[in-house]
């Protein structure tokens, strides 16, 4: 049988489903049984004439379905998080490989042509310095 905590945690769903199944239940009937499983079962039995076991089984089914739904949502969320983690790792690995390959290419170019590499670096630095100087001068 459902526990008091399970019933309280799913009360809105339980209340709605009970009203769907047994339309002659009123809000007052449900308020009398709120939070106490035995009392709720007794109220439903009085109003509907149903057997105690049938009412208990129906409440257990409602509480169990909600718990299963929670488990499915939690499992799906974990699966999506795992997939996202794998995608991020793969992207990081690809970026790291690309940077390493570019670094190796630049290193080989400098080893093959050291004088030209120094001249290009000097020219790039000179141009950058002039541009920064002009920008700061206008402020």
C-alpha cells in the first residue's frame, strides 16, 4: 500500500485521477482523506461502495506510475547529459589535435626558413606597433 509520503508527494495527481475514476467524489471527500492513506481509502469506500483492495490497488497504481515516470525522466536526462559530455570531449580532442598540428606546421616552417621567419615576425610586430600607436594617438 502507498505510504503517507508517497501520497503527499503525488497528491494533486492522485486527487485528479480519483475524481476521474469515481466522479461522485467531492473535494470535501478528498480533503478528509488527504495525507492519510487508510482514511482516504475509507472515504472512497463509503462514497463508491468499492472494495478496500480495489481502492488501494488503484492508489498504488497512480503512485507507482508517477514514480516510474520520474525514473524515466531521470534516466533520459542522464542519457542526454552523457551524450553532451561525449560531444564536448570529442570537440575538445579535435580542437587540441588541430592546434597541435598547426603548432607543428609553424615549427617546421621556422626550422626550414629561420631568417624569413624572423623577418616576418619583426614585420608583423612593427606593423602592430604602428597601428596601436596610431590608435592611442587619436584618443
